[in-house]
């Protein structure tokens, strides 16, 4: 990654990037995600990485797709707001991810 994209005065190098990306395998560029990590992911990040996640939100009548707070709320936060079990919701997302090929 080009260090010119980092904020001024903030050098960016590959070692730092590797520490920031959860589950990233630097040699293969494959990613893995755990239920715990998924529960802590922002809704907007989940939708960007796995567009099929929109169906899971819609199945629960959740208005997360296109919501103004999606960049600030985690999957766990959304589950609590909608009165859902965060673990069960995360498991549904995991099944969707596995079906989609772990994107």
C-alpha cells in the first residue's frame, strides 16, 4: 500500500497494515472471519464485503441497509436495537458468508 494515502505525519507500512486487518493472511490475501469478529464488525463494512448480507437484514425486518448509522453500529449493536439475540444473528451471517464462498 502506498504510504501517500496515510494522513500527514502518519507513516504507513506493510507491517502496520497486517496488524490492522483482522484475519488477513498476507501471503494468500485470503480472509477469514469468526463469529466474535463478525459481531464487532460495522454494518456498513459487512454490507460492503458481503452484499448478500442485505438479505439477512431484510429477513429480520431490519432497516440497516442504507441506514445513516450503519457506518457506526456493529452487528451486535443492531441485534440489540432490534431485540434479537446477537449470537444467533451472527450465526445467520456466518451461514450466509459460507454460502457466498467466504468473500
